[in-house]
C-alpha cells in the first residue's frame, strides 16, 4: 500500500528559484532520526568522532569537486551539519556536461564523434546530494569493515535559506559558530 505522507511531501525549495544562481546559501543537513553520528559536545565544543571527521573533511573538499563554490563558516554537530556555501557566477569554472548533437556519427569504434558540449552549473541540490552520498559511502565502508549495519545516515532532504543581505549573513554565521556552545537550546538537540 502506498504511503500517502511519503509520496505527497512538499518540497522545501523556493518555487521558481534558480538554485544555480550566484549567491550565499545557509544549508542544514540532519541525520536520520536526529541520531548522533558525528561526535559529541563537551564544554561547549564539538568533539568529532571518526564519522564526524569524514563529514568535516568532505565538506572542506566540496570546492575541489565544484569549482564555482566557495565555503564560508560551517559546523558539524552531533546529529546534523550547518554551513554557508557561496556559488560564484563564473560559467567557465562550472562543470562540463556532454550530450550528443543531432548529427552524431559513429567512428571506427562505434562511438559518437560529434558531441556538443555545454557548461552546466551545479544546483545546490546537486552539491548537497553529492556531499551526502560521499559521506554516506565512506561511513558505510567503516561499518562494513566492522561487520555492522549502519542504516540511513541522512534525513531524506535538507534545508536551505537564501542569504539575501549582510545582516542575515552575520546572524547566520554567528548562529553556526555558536551552535556548540548553545547545543542544549538547539532545535536539533536530542540526547
């Protein structure tokens, strides 16, 4: 039987907004069921475990995978991560997508010779999807090496806020930086 709640979820994305557009975005990615996967808070400081280190390191590597992206402040928390990413408006640095052109011909190997290339900027969804997948797979390797079952690491979706001005940027940055100190007040706090 079809689960109506699951298949009729509303998107948290802003309808009609171009998520390849240059700008700053506040991202929150929660763990499934708010399970503590990445470490713990001690004396107002985040102490990363092995999985938290993976989440931290892979976030830092995002600009290598997406050259039109810059990182701002971010924080891995016990059961979620927050970060500000900045997409640059530089199509030359965007990723390359290849599609066959209408007059594609086969070469001696049976491969298309005539390919059209286009520059395609990644969406915020592409970036977050890649991040979640990479972190999941690296954590899963550890679980498998210990003959354990991991289950779902991430919640199905993520939240984003389009940062529209400097004041908003400052407030969000302060929230991210101070998140470990105010952990027990956080909406994601769960023992």
